[in-house]
C-alpha cells in the first residue's frame, strides 16, 4: 500500500487533486473533476488541482475557489506531494503519481476509461498503470463495465451530472426530434446516425441537431448533403452549460450512437435530466448511464438504430414512460449525492 493503516479521523484534509485535462478543455473527465474538486473544497478541506491543460488563452477565464497548477514541473510535483495528506487522481496518470512512491502518501484513483489501446492491445504503459493501481489505497471505477474489464476489486461510483444546470425548463416546447451531443470524431457514430436518420420514412419531416465540433465535421456535413438530409440537419457547433440545457429541452430524443465502448456517458444523464428520452448503443458502460431513462440499439447496426428512432418518435406514451422512469435514476447520479461518497473515502483514507 502507498499509505499506512487507518488510525484516527482528521477534520481538515489537504487534497492534491490531479486531472490530466481540465478547463478550458471540455469533456466528461473535465466536468467530473470540476464538480468533485469544488465539492471537496466547499466541504472545508484544502485542495490544489494539477492539470496538463495549459493556461486558457481566453482572457476571460473561469475563476475557481481553489488553486489550479497547470503543467507542474518536477520540483512543483514533489513539493505538492509533500504538502498533501492524500492524493486523488481522477483517472490514473503515472506522470504525476510517481512522487507518491517516495512520500508514501495515501492514494485514491478513479478509473475513467479502459486501460488499453483503442485496438484493445495492452501496452507497457497500461501494465505500469495496473501496477500502480494495485499499490493505491482505494480504486474507484465509474461503471460496472469498467470495473469488470479493468480492475475487478475496484469500488463502483458512477459519474454525476450537474443538476443545477441540466434540468427541465419551463416555457420551452419540444419542437425538434433528435439531438446528438459530443465530439465529432469517428468513434462517436454520427455517420451511423446520419444514415439511420436519412432512412426514416418520409411521412414526416424529422429533424436532427448535431452539437459539437471535431475533425469529422466537414465529412459529416458532406455526408448529410449526399444523403439528402442537409436541410433537416442542424450542425449547431460547440454548445455547453445553460445554452446546451435549453437546447436539450427543445428536443424529444437524445441519441448516443458510439461505435466504441463508452466507459460511461455523462451526456446521457444530462439529456435525461432535460427531459429527453435517451437512445444509446449497447456496449461498455453506456447502458448503465442510460438506465431506465431510455433504450439501447445494437452497436454499429444502422437498421436497428433506424427502427428504434422510428419507434420512439411515433410513440408519445413510450416517451413519457421513459421520462417518468428516469427520475429515480437521476436521483442516484446527482453531483452532491455521489460527491459525498468520494468525500467519505478521502476522509477515511487520509486518517492514517
């Protein structure tokens, strides 16, 4: 173990929180890190966050209540590890964990994704990460799927969503049909969605909104044109926060058509919280994020995706069933509820 045995309780804990990517980067880990770090700080503990994300070039930067050290030097890392009572890594990062081997500080690691290459190969860095996991005091996996396939002895604490932003808003009518939110990269399955969308019967002019940017955007726009649906597909660009919540509230069905195995899927929670029925691909931890708030289609199957799109959009009672079932699911994924579980881990393990 990196830390000693449990002996007593400490009221105030100095937490060194590491998040490889952080604001202004946008993504699931970045969102989770901002939420957790803020909760730890507000709970009365000292916290310093380190990240490899460089300084935001935008002069209007988000202000945080805790210090953020960007791209720390080796000397800074050693100093921060000496200062900390406990090291919390939101996704394992060997580059910033090695000082813990010398200082023997308690370590908690959350596994946010698969420890393997995109092709499934186990590389030397993956073996190193698994060795470090075995030496941590506590390991958390964000889904049962990640736990089973990555570190079976881990505790499962799913990721949360920001319920202060993502919620049903009054005065917004659900006038649009389908929405996708995510990076426009090949493994997110937007091309699959466009093909399924274009195959829907022409008895109604269905609409699709694609939210996000990425290297595949130009190709996807060309695909929408070649499929004859460009007039009904709105490429909305990057939208986040309150603006994204308003957009989700204007749609009936959120589609998460990933062709790779998502470790979890915060976007499914955000969409469900805004009243969307969620349709996700049947693989990885995504089914756990969708839960009773929607349904699943066979990953990579255009025909099955089309059939599910059609079934959902034609059946208002089925949509209402999923919206009602989502409430209890969302309660278990509220930020405060899950942050308290992490906080309990930190306070117990730091008392060593």
